[in-house]
């Protein structure tokens, strides 16, 4: 069975992170999470630009606009199939392969990430390092923490161990499967997401149901996708379209992991 376009987008983003599914915690959508979700907007109703279009046609326009963007910010929680945990991410990325943001596993600590050019920079806090060192001896864990905690590291983006991160930092790779399938979305009410007027679409792919928010001002970008599937419930939030990615080499001392081996 051919997947719907919105299901394909959800899967494309998750696959690019070497994860599965589209899931989000309470902080996955800036304005919507602070205000208890999307809210009705009279202004959105007055300016709704999709008169005469079906939900499927609106979804197709949204996918075209979103995949055509040169940069955006992706925020949400996604389940990690390998570990069985959940990765929280908040990352800006572009089609040049630049990215900057942060990652966390199961809410335990934080890793900051920057990729610019052919170099990946990462900085881990102590909680993140200790959580990722489970199974190691105390001496080994303490040595790793003493060497890396709070310090920027660098490694080649072309190295074997860095390929997954390099792929995730490339917007073309992240959205690479978003054009697969066809949309049968149904249009619904107008609302706002983080202050942006939007129209709500719903789409079903087998037993999986998706609620989608598309901007009704400016480009018809995707703002949020809520998945109500049994296996992958949650949200992906999209924002900061066409904004420069703040991917700059960190200042100060940087540990070269390639030299350390």
C-alpha cells in the first residue's frame, strides 16, 4: 500500500535521525505547548487563502513549500529503536549540510551539536556522559567525564562514526522521502500555532491518524504534525524557515577526537 504524503514525511524525518517514529514531549512546539496547543483565531479565518482547495491539495502545497525551504528548525522527541529510549532534539539545519542545536537521551543530560563544513563539534554535560556510559566501570566512566564533560570536541564529518550525524544535518536528507505517496487529507478549522495563522488538516494512513497544521500567511509551510498512531504517537514541529543556521566553530579550546583515537 502506498503511503500518504504526511505519513511519508513523518517517516522520512525519523529515518534520517536513524530513529523510528514521530514522537514529542511537552516542549516540542514552542507556542502551542506554552498555550496548551493550537488555539482558534478569527484572524486566521479571515485571511485563509485556500478557498476552493481540497485538503489533499493544501497538503501537497505544504509539502512542496516545506521541501523547497533552504533551512528550518526541527523540534520534538523521537523514539530510538536501537536503545528503546527517547531522543529529544532541537536542531536548525539547512541544505548546505550545516546544523546547530542540542540532543538529549531520556531527559538525561544534554549534548550540543554544531556541524559546519566538514567538521562536527559536540559538547556533552556530565549527566549525558554518565547516562551513555552505563555498563562501563566506574573508573572508565569517571575518566570519560573528566576528559569530555563541558568541553567542545571535534571530529571529521566524513568519518565512519560521524555519518549518521552528517546525514541528519542535511535538510535534503532529512526530507528526502517526504514526496512519496499521495494525500487524501481532509481540511478542518483555522487556528494559530505559536502565533502563526494556520489551517488544520487530518489524514489517515491505515490505522494511523495525522493532524497537520499549515501556515495560511506567507508560504504554506508545515508548522506541526501530530501523530495519533499507536506505535508512534506525538509531534514534530517545524519553524524558523529560511533563517540562517547559527553553525559557527566554537571559541576556546577544542578536543580533537580524531587525534585522540
